[in-house]
C-alpha cells in the first residue's frame, strides 16, 4: 500500500474507533471493565 | 521487501487501534462525575456535601482509595488515603524524577496553586485544603500509615522529596 493510502487508512481507522467508543452506549464502560479484568489477572 | 512493508503497515494499524481507544476513553471521561479506575474525571458533583465539625477520620483506615478533585485545574483522580493522629493525608510518589512529576502532575499543580480540593469518601463530599507537609515529626506517623499499602515510604524519603505528602486540612486553616 502506498504511503498516502496508508495514512488515509490510519485516519479512517482512528475516526471509526474513536466515534464508536464515544457514541455506542456502554461500550467505553465495557472496554474499561475488560481492561481492568485483564490487568488484575496479569499484572504482578 | 513488499511483504515486510505490508507486515509493518498491518502492525501499525494493530498498534494504532488500542492507542486511539485509550486516548478516546480518557477524553470521554474528562468531564465525568469523578474518575474511573484508569482515567481522571471531572468535577465531583454527586453526593452530600459534608458540613459540621471535623469528622473522626479513623474510618478511612479501612478505605483503600478516595476520589480527589482539585479546583484548579478542575479534574479528579483516585488516590490512596492515609490517617495519622486524627488527620488525613494523601501521597504522591516518584516526585524526585522527571517522569514522576510528569505522571503526578496534579501534585505539582496542587503545591503551586491554592490547594483547594474536594474529596469524596463513601459517597460524601468534603471540602478541603491541600497543605504540603515537607518535614516534621508528624511525617513519622504518616510514613507508618503507608504500611497499609505495603509501601516502604518513611519520614526520610518524604523529607528527601521522593514522596510528597499533603494534609487534607479543613478549609481556611
């Protein structure tokens, strides 16, 4: 993939991820809960 | 060569997704009513505002973390609480390093600013004044109370500036 196309893809992926987290109800809480579960299981 | 380029690009996307997700979660929580476990929050709004005589703070010995909100800048975070001789304190470690000061920037702001703060403990908000304690015998008791968290902090490490201690004093003292 050419650099220009790759950068466009990065911007698009970033926008989709950010907007999904911001506007899908409960998603941010779910992600944080899963992160905490992961950290509490694996962090020492 | 082309395969390596594609692999690197795919790796970049895979790294980009969690980074954007973390930044978005932090942004999303910036005006929340208090911090989450991982991210700072905004103004503490809910909960009764305590008025009356100075409480018996001994109950905080059983509490692992409280919510601390600075008035300037208006942001909140979870933090350990220490109780010694009827007074309550909070600590900020790693303050002798650049990274520590960057990480615990709230402590620098509290020390440089007016120190006005609100803490929420068990759902009740208390208006307090952060007063940094740099030296003195009361740090012996504060250091001892850090054992609650398995910390090796002592009066010496506090007076050396490695750990900053703030008393959560009543307003106007």
